[in-house]
C-alpha cells in the first residue's frame, strides 16, 4: 500500500523508512500540513498519515475519498481534529496510536514542574552570560506540597508515580475514577481549592474543553503552579492571561497551546507573530511555553512508527484493530 505522510520532519522519516520494507509499504513524504488544498498531493496513494494539528474536516475528507484514499492513519493519540462522521459517510477508516509513551509525557510534565519552580531555565541563561547572582531564582520545596492530577489515565498514573517519589501529597480528579488506583479522588472543586500544583492529563472532549476557565481559576490557591502537557484547549487562554495579570499563578508551564496550529513544530523566529495571546504568554517571566514536545523521545517515535504500520497492516488484512476509531452517534 502507498502512504502519503503530511506535516513530516526528518525525525519522522527515519523511523518509518526503517520499517516500510518489512511491511511492503511505499512512502511519500510532504512537509506541508494537511490543510484544504493539499489533498491532491496524496493522489495515487491508499492512505494518508496525519498529525495532531492537521485540518481533517468534511471538506478535506470528501476530497480524499474522491482520489481513492481508504485510510487515515493518525500518528498520535488525539483525534479531536477529525470529523469522524464525515469519514464514516465517505467510507474512510481512521486509526490512531493511543499510547506510544505515557512515561515520556509524564516525565516531561515533571521536568516542566521542576524547571519552572526552581527557575532552572533562567539560571541557565544567566550563567551563559557569567551572571551568577541567584536573586529572583527562589522556588518552593515540593515535598509535602499538594499536587492535583486532573486525569488518571496512563499518563496521569505515571505522573502520580513520579510525584510520589518527590514526597508530594496527591489529589486526583477523573470523570471515570480507577477503583484499583491507590490515590485520593476528590471533586474538581476540592482539587482546585487545595492544590499547590495542578497538572492536566486528560484528552480534549466536550466535557474537558476549558476545564481551566475564569471560574476554575478563581477557586485555585493564590500562587498555584499550573502544568499542561495534554491539549491546549483544556485552558481558556484569555482567562489564563487574566489570571497571570492578577498575579494568581506562581508559574505556568504549557507544552500545548489553544491556537498552536500555525506555530508549533515550525521555525517562526523570523516571522511577525500575529497571535497576540501567544505573544503575551511568552513575555510573562513566570511562564514557560514549549512546542508540544512532551512525547519527543526515541522510544516514542519508534513506537509511533511501529503502531502506525501495524494499524495499516491490520486494515490491509481485513482484521479487527483495537486502534480503529469508529464514529458513534
């Protein structure tokens, strides 16, 4: 089968090109994101392999169907950017990579917490300029503090293990609590009110969109630390900026951003940035923004390539695949 890869970088190609011969797949790579007008690049292919910020709406899906595309392979876990009903209507199957490395994402969330709290990123910049003053670099001791984990799926569970090692007290919130997990589940309101640190580990859904908003921020402790390595739209950016202006947060670390599509994974250092909210966020001294890299380890990229190829093999052989995403009413 022939696969058209969109939004690809060199680090994507390496892992897929290693695996393609053993599956007999033919690969075509494009650096452009999958957006309206780019569908024809996949002409002659059987499948497209897309990523987290591609635009997969009814318009683009219909055009894929017109050129004979049978499968959409998402090389990520999230699929809120896909019109699944349109895929069903046009007979296109959709697969994802549900779990390539929960450990990588949780480790990165913990790294953001430690970096933000102890201002390691600022210390690094200072000493590069031979400024060895430590004024302004004070943090807090995390042992004994309370961390609220919102979402206790695979990533949230690893994060819980990590912060247990730091000696933190843990509160957890999940719409579907795990009865086998040794953690103190509380209401969202209680978690917001009692946590010194809040870390988000839920997928984006109608229930979770803007779970961090003006109202929820008002319930948080003054001086709270907020970490988001999940999806940008879990946080209402305008409400977050208002909270930052009001000095509500000790710090905020974002590896995802609500309007990241045009910027993340690209070099925009020579461009005029038009997103005023993004400009504001990166200017706050107590905010760290990184470019959706929590997943980015060698092991994760290997797992993404392997699972994606197995998904297409499963489709090709007509078998049942647990990674297929079906539209439900």
